[in-house]
């Protein structure tokens, strides 16, 4: 069983060595590892570091995009998906790393559980002296094989794509790619992947570690980047609504439609309540006008509960798009 690790790289010269070492220091055999380092127009020495690593370890491919724009992780991941030949795909961010001691155990569990379409792990976030667990999926049964639709209906919350190790056949057979040009693309991709999976396994492995690095905080965003980040929720919701309508499973379809409408409500509320100096009156008005142009404001529903439906009515009354 081979695993393709797809790693977008952007200005990560300080972290890339540790990321790659965490893969090759595991008990996986080199022949079972395939790594794609896809550069996204880094302005530091990331590519130089990547090429050095490709000489140091086997089965590393460095891909440079012929552009001068930072297109984002979605484009880089899709390029990697087009090249990958492994049985499973594991997406990793270049400034993060794996717990090497657990990678081999994950492979063993994938085999032991009859090669599920998705094997999910948990993430450990280290922010200074604070550590917390993310992607734990407390509402979903762990350490048993489930259908993807059952995981979603029981309360699966899509988040980082780094938490789901996907069988390549699942992605290829359903032409699953990342939505390019939006923020929060991990949420959009993960929901579709789990919905289409016939078998998923949620483990308790804290196998993925990421640290908050200087320069990654939202304070450094411009108004344009802040808008891009905020409005991404709208595009995630619209995409998932379109996807849901393709499903034959009406219960799953209804759940995803309601869940995506909740995203739109949360978007409207977060904008309305924000005290972020970047999000002034004109910024907020622009968000609601954009939502209105896409037919999702005023909020319509259906939602996941009558309380949320009532809250949506209050939001509609209090927000002016004229």
C-alpha cells in the first residue's frame, strides 16, 4: 500500500525539512512513499530546500508552477492530485509535520480495517504554550467503519483536509478536486469526500502537528484579503448546495442543504457583529450586497432547527442591502 503525500509549499524554507523528515522517519518503506512538493511562487528559498530534499530522499517530486502569482493551496493540491499514483492521498501543509511514530500504525489500521475510503485522524495545534486538539469529531463513532453518509448525519463537521487520508480511487472515480480561488476550501472538499465515501474510519490518532507561526495571524491581512477570507463561506455554501442536489440520498441531501444554510447565517452574523477595524460599514454592506447578488440574502433556509430559522429572520430584518 502506497501513500501519496501532497504538500503545497509557499515561503516555508524554515519548516520544510522537518515536514519531510517526519514522513521518512516513520516506519513506512521508501517504496511505499510518494511525495509531491508543489511550489506556489515562493519568494524565499523554499524551492531550493525542496530540490535538496529530493536528492536526499527517494520518490520526491518538486513541481514549480510557471506563474508569478500566489494561487493558493487548492491549485497546488489539484496539481498534485493529477500526478499522484499512490493508493491513498494525504494532504499536508509544508509548515506542519507528522508524528512519525504513528504513521506506520495508521497504515496498519487502514489494512486491518479493509482499506476504508477515508481514514480520519486528529490534529494537534501548538500555539505558544497552549496545545489543543482539533478535528476530533466527538459526535461521530470512532474506531469502527461507518458509511460516510452516516458519519455526516451523526454530526460530522468538515474542517482541515489534512485530517482525512483518502483512497485515491474515491477521488478519481468521483472527479473530486479542490474548489480553486476561494477560502475555506478544505471544508467544501471534506464534506463532499465524506458524503461520497462508502466507508470511513475515525481514529483517535493525534498524528498531525501544526504550530502557529509568526506572520500567519489575521492582523497582517489587508482589507482585500479579509474580504476574500470572509466571503469564502458563501462560495462553500453555494457549492455544497449544488453538490447536495446531485445526491440520490434525500436524507443526506436535506442535511447538507440545511447545514450549508447554517453557514450562510453564521457568515451574516459574524459580519454584522464584527468589531474588526478592517470590516467597516462599507465592508459589511459589500458582503450583504454580494450575498444578495448570489441569491442567498435575505436568508431563506431551511435550517437545522427552528431556533436558527427564527434567528435568520431577525438577521434579515436588521441588515440592509440597499
